[in-house]
C-alpha cells in the first residue's frame, strides 16, 4: 500500500485555527487537493471529516476515531492507522491518502511514502500545526511549483512534492497490507 499525505501549511506550520477553520481561502489549493485526491481512499480524523462534510462524493473516506460506535456516511471507521491501511487494502486500494487533521498527520507520518505540501507564504495565526516532517525522516524533492498571489488567492503558494528516502525497513511493518 502506497501512503501519501497532502496538506497546506503556513511558514510557521499552521494548518488550522483551532476552531474548525483554515486560516486562508485559496481556490488554487482547493482545486489541487480535489484533483490529487479524486477517486482515492482518504484517511481523516473524525473532526476533519465532519468539517469537510459534502466533499466526499468521489472519494472513499476512512475516518480515524476513538468512538467505537461511529459510522461515517459513505465511508468506514478505523481505530488505528494500521486498521485504516487494512481497510483500504481490503477495498483493493493501491494508495491511501492522509488528509488530516494534525493528530492524524502525526500518527500516519511513519507510514508515509510521499508528501504533497502546499506551502502558503504567510505566518498564519492558529494553534493546529503540521508535524515536523523533517525530524528523523529524509525526503527527496520530486517537484516544486510556485504561484504568485492573485485576485482569488491572496497568498503566494508553492506545491511541493517530496518522496521518502529512508529505507522501508525503518518504517512500521506493513507486509500484510499489500
């Protein structure tokens, strides 16, 4: 199972306000997110899933939750990253795309093969941070594309694609996930 992670973050790693909001409105990034995740199995935390209600018409959401009785509409519930990988593999998925929030990004980082980051050129206010993805993991830049601010997108942004360089033997075991 190939594991990718997609996120948008400010220079100070802020990804959310802490009140269920993203600290910017960037149509270019939303389009990038939708295009990248279309048709894929997505791993999201329960709060992120509920905040994104209505986004999942062409996705298969797997919601990571502590609630044992939780059943997301149009998706599946999991109680660990490992279980979510198993559920995606059982569905025949070749890729699981990690979409947040912060706790899910942190928990799934050891399993992640690729990062697709939108670097938003701002110091945003918020208390929800993307994890330190460079600490202990080596990444190789695959591509980088920058876009200036414009009338619809008030911040300069860069789409950064990184691939993990660390040997797979350093990651948690995933042999039974295919």
